[in-house]
C-alpha cells in the first residue's frame, strides 16, 4: 500500500520540476528574443502564488547565475577570438582611427566605418560579441530581480513565522524584529 504523504511529495516534486523547466525554457526564449517580458510574467505568477515558492525562486536564481557564468566565459572567449582575428588582419588596418569596443572589461580596438571594411569573419565575431553582451545584460537583470524577490519573500515568511511563534507563546522576545 502506498503512503498518501509519499504521493503528495511526489506530486510536489513533479510540479517543482515542471515549473523549473518552464522557467529555463522561458529564459531561453527571452534571451533569443532579447526581451525579458515573458520571464517577468512567469516570475510574477510565482511570486503571487500562495504561498510563494521560495525554493523554486532560489533554484531559478541558481540557474540564472550558472547561465551568467557561462555567458561571461563565452564573452571572454569571444574577446580572445576577436583579438586573434584582428591580429591576423593587422596588415589590413590603418594605424589610426580606432574606436573602442568593450568586451568583458577589456577594451578591444576596431576601425571605424570611415576606414576600409573589416573582413566578414571579424564583423561576424563582433556581432556575436554584441549579442553576448545583450544576453548578459538581460540575464544579470533577471538574476537581480529573482534574488530581490527571493530575499523579500524570505524575510516576509520569516517574520510571519516569528509572529506565529509569538502568538503561540513560544517567546515574547522574538517579537522585537526590526
């Protein structure tokens, strides 16, 4: 005979995994489209659920953090590829007239439009670098938003719990939370 408690935990775990998967899929969609609206709508639905799913929010924040680390690593690799490509084509470039492109905190130089066009490969690398920078900005913003909500809801839940214990007469001193 199966324990009903085991069944309810299994259902909760399955629901948690589905919501986590939905969050990751929504994040992928947002990064592809360059718009975080869909993820923010998903996040809003989780924040407004009763009770809010704190573990899910924390798990989503962890996933976003890992994504940010991977994106930043890709950005560093892209900076190295651009630098190598520019070195390979340095004989094609004029000695002056460079503009800065900031990638992962490193300034890379490339000619402005008034000089001969860069090779197609270098332009392609620059396009990818710009896309990575946009993805990183979206991921950073979403990570910060999720963490802000997680912290606020955690504090609220803690205060509610302290209030319940105080009402139950556990300790009067715990009511003094600032």
